[in-house]
C-alpha cells in the first residue's frame, strides 16, 4: 500500500475521466456562397447519483470493547502503530486527517504483537472504515470470524484478565507460571485407587452372583399356594355321606354314639367312639351343620403327643413330587425341613373327582425333626427341582 494520503488506485480511473478532452483540429471556414451547416452538440448525460455512504461502524458500533493493546499493522509497504484493538476492528495512528477517498479500500494486513523474545503475527483482510478522530484510521476486519479469531480472542482475554501488561511497545506475560494444583481426588495414592477398584469389582461380582442365584431359584423352585399347619397326631372321624349333623356328643365314652348324621337319602347313621380318647371337634361342626362325604367331623387323640402335618397340594405340585422333585417344609421359625409327601385314599378320591387340589400327609424324612414344640406353627411347602436337590439342601438334613 502506498502513502495513505496519496490517491488510491481505484480513484485513478476517475481522475483520468475528469481530465479535459484533447483539443479538436481547427474548423475551416466554409467557401463563399455556401450555406453554413449548424453545429449542434448533444446535451451532456446527467451524472449518476452517488450512493449514500454507510456509517463507518455500521453493525460494529458498541458491540465489542476497544482495548489499548500495543501492536503494529503492516499494509503493503506501510507500517502503522496500533492505538486500539477489538474483535471487529483495529485502530492505527496516521499523520493528520484521513483522506476520505480511502474509505472502503480493502487490503490484506499483518498484525504483529511483540513480546519479550518472540512475537505473534496474525494475518487478516481489512477494510478502511473511516476514522474516530484526526490522526487515527479504523481498519475493519472483512471476516471477523476468520482464522485469526481464536488467537486474537486469546490475546484480548489475556489482556482483560491482567495476564498481559503493556511495557512501552512490548507485551509482557504476568499470569501464572505453574500449572494449577490438581484436585484432592486426583491426588489419591495408588494403593487407595487399587483398593477402590477391588471394592467395586467385588461388589459387582456379588450383585452378579445374587442375580444368578435369584434366576436359578425362580427357575427351579416353586411354592404351593396353600399354607401348612403342624398339628397334634390323631385320627379323624369323617362323614361317609352327605347330610346333616343330628347329634353330637364330644364327652362320649368308648362304644357310645359320638355323632349322628341324617343322610340326604333319609337314613340315620350313628357313629360310635372307638376308644376312651380325647375328642376334638372340627371347627365349624355343630348340631344342625351340613356335611359332605369325607368331611372331618372330629379328631380323637390318644395319650401320646405325636406330630401330624396335613395340607392340600395342587395337582401340578403332586405330579412334580411324583416325578422326583424334593419337597421342603419352610417353617415360620426359619427352619427348612426336607419332607415326604404321602397320599391316601382321600387323595385318590379327590383326584378322581377332578379337584384342583388334593389332601396329602407330610412326613419329615429324618425322624424327630418335628417335635410337639412345633404344634401350632405354620409353614409353606416348597418344591425344588431334582437337578439342584443336592446343591440347594442335602437330603435328610434340616437347616
């Protein structure tokens, strides 16, 4: 670029157009007696209207702060000292007022920032946008988002943060010279990190093992829906026909009538007590109550205190037991007792009638596991697949 005060290149064509035309050759006078032709000149064309100039800081005014960062701008052969800098424009010092014919002139510029021992050079296309005051010229960046933006923004942010200080025409860095201290969590010893990793791995393995155990348990074990009650050992006296209780005498002696049933067929059936035993009437049985075949009317107990466990099991559960599944009695005191499921004539009769559940007798595999102290306790019957019988609970042992 030539001197900013000389005529810019784009105005030379205008100057040549405004110069006077070359002198025309002298006109000869017409011969005597000849008619003089009129010399009519065409009217000059009207000059085109000059476009209205835009403001120098149009779309840039007051958008970005101007910082007093020392730098040097080089445009062609001209080297100008900077007076201010922002993200949108650079301001340089000139001698005198700016020639208005340089407005909108575009050229590449090199901005050099001199540090102690090195310098940073940024290249960007600029356009002369005007002047804020005499002795200054505004160089507006043609592409403010160009490749120079990251480095320029870093320099401006460092100047705002106080990391860059001006020393005459030089810049000096006054920011931190050591890396920031690591966080306390990052300063954990290698032993602590390894211990934490081992803890996480152990917890993960425990969760995986628990999930696998739960899946195996649900796939191989089922519970019968009906509860189980541990009762005193005795013999049941059942109804042999459907009818109504006409007489009931729990205090009967051996050989005396203990209850009477008026059957639906009109017969009267008397039942005698077989021994001098303790009699316990089944709950819900009273004189006038209706009964069905095989309903328990009362139970008789001898002097021994044995333990009896009876319940009703589903047809599916009975089929699993017959196929070899292990039956386990989970008592409400926390014990798990391996048991056998025994059937009777009542089981056969209920199965032949198509009942969904049939009565069965439960006997502990190991004698003496269930004692009179367990009378009155509740339990649940669990069926375990024979594939995992030895793994889940050894046969013949109670936990």
